[in-house]
C-alpha cells in the first residue's frame, strides 16, 4: 500500500465577523496517499477552498486555524516555519487556482511566470528552465509552445490559460497537486480534456491530487476517494465507487439525484433538487447542519451527530447505515 502523503486531523477554521465568529470549517479529517486522487465536493461556500488554503498555509491573517495534525510526508505543517512553507509551496506542494485570469500576473510573460518557481527551488539555468517550460506546455496540449513563452495572459484563451496554470503547477514535479475547481470557467469539451489531462499526469508522475469541485459528475470520472462537504463539515467520506453505489448521507443522495445517471435517468425526466439554503455558520452551530433541508429530519438531528460506518466509508447521520430507503424515507 502506498504511503500517506498528507494527513489532516480535526481541522477547524474560524473567521471573526462583526456579528460573531464564522465557523467556516468544523473538525474535518482526511488523508491522501501517493498516486491517489481525493475529491472534495460540495456547494459553494461549504469550505472546500479554505481547506486547501489551510493546507498551503495561505490563509488570511484574521482566520484562526487549529487542528490536531496537518502533516505532509514527514513535515508538521502546523509547526513549520515560514521558510519551510516557502520551500514547499510550488515545489513539493502545488496548487491550480480557480480562475486563471486572476491567478496569472498580467504584467509578466507566460515564460517568466512558468520559470519562476523552478529557478527559485532548483539550481538550474534559465535556458534549462525555459526548456522545461516548453516541454510542459507541449505535455498539456499547447501547440507552438515555444512561441507562447513571450506572450501575456490576455493573449491566451481561457482554456489555454488553464493549461498554463497546470504546467506551472507541474514545473517542479510536486508530490501533491491541489486543483481548486480547475474546470469551472471552461466549456464542456475543454473540461473533459483538462480532467483527462490531470488524471494522466498524476499517474505518470505518481503524484497525489486533491480535486475540489461542486460537480459530482466530475468526481465519478476521476476520483479514487470522495469527501462530501456541507456547511464546513465532512458529512460522508469513502471510496468513490462505494459512495456512488451506496450513498449513506441524505445530502449525498440529494446531490446524486441532481445529476443524470446513465442507464437510470430517463431522457427528458426532471432531475432532483435540494430545497432551501445552507444555514448560517455564524455563532454556535449544533446538531446536523443539513436538518433544515432534510426531508426526514427528526428532533434527534438537533443533538450531536455520531459518526457511523467505518474507517473506509464513514458518514454523519442519526440514521444508521441502511435505515434510509433509496427514496430518502425512513425504512
């Protein structure tokens, strides 16, 4: 079995606001092994991006981070000095940010931005760094790669900019790649190409990947493990095949009803929806945060929710595994 590359235990992120403390992330646990893809899925505002920024050490100064453990390989990221984090970022841990147009600096050429991390972290000449940049641009499917090095971000399409971001993240051959909604701004055909590319590259380079998305259709195609996040909490985690075949949490089942499933969803049939909105996480948060939107909530949902299942496939619900029917009713 491959080594555990990243381990996160009881991660909590609190943000002070004028009306109280916003509990953005609440006690989440997950781990990623080398060569494995973990997908964190959930609605906008559930805390997915903040979780990735907490791992990278890129949180704002006002955000309070606490955890029992955040360990990357043999490095304790909770105690790591700023110099250690600078050495890791862009080198052993790389991130593809959500919007490439705002992530790329409009004042610098593509070549300068691609080579910066490699020149910083490796003892290589600029010529070698440029050669590596051309190699990776070709690997991510950009034609006339050498000519792109002198171009600026505004001269590239959205799909090309996203491919540049992927190439930039791979310049130093990281051990862990974090991809935060890497296909959100792209059309459907480009999305499929980018996802296939990420999967192929993680396999080829034996990297671990954390893929952050709100699209369960994406998860089904690329993930080994899935972590379903709702209102700052992981409500279900497990192997992707198991979670899709037998979802245990009502929120996961609701998400799956919202996407068409080959062989199950009739052509023209209405897709499911999840009524209501995500509750406020300002102030004290008790019980199941999903209870206000759950069709079969009971008074016990206001109490602390036990974690059920096992270490492989776990979920948080007052109903034991199998107590809910496929239609979502109490069996």
